[in-house]
C-alpha cells in the first residue's frame, strides 16, 4: 500500500488583529497548514481576566470573533491559546494575545 506523507500540523495567523477597539466587534482569522483536513478549532482564555475574552466564538473556518455574541470589547487585554485538531487527531496550539483600546 502507499501512504501519502503529510506535513506536521501548524497554525498560521493570516492577519493577526493585535489591537481591537472598545465597543466594536473584534475579528481575526487563523489557518492550519499541514495535517489532514478537516480541521476543528478551539480556544481557551488563559488568564480569564476579561469577560469579553471568554465570550469570543471560534468558527469552523478558524475565525475568532465577537460578532453575534452580544458582547462588545472593553479596554484590556486577552491572552488565548488557539488550538486546531485535524481529522487524524493530530493537534497544534499557539499562544495569541491582543489589546483592546
């Protein structure tokens, strides 16, 4: 049998939005490279020091957003762990932080 070689799974931040604006929705997008699609995305709020950070939504396409949550960003910072898992169960994580001004 022939097995296709698959490169290691990693996360690429397409356009990191390192700053957000208080009162306006926050959105940024991540992409996976390598591994075997389909990908499953998640995040966790490391410090849990800002209610807004915990209310974000991670969509199936790697978009992290506050749109549709009913919560608008307030001044402060968010420190998150972004994680992706591929269809073979391999996973990759990265630390991601941003400020709300």
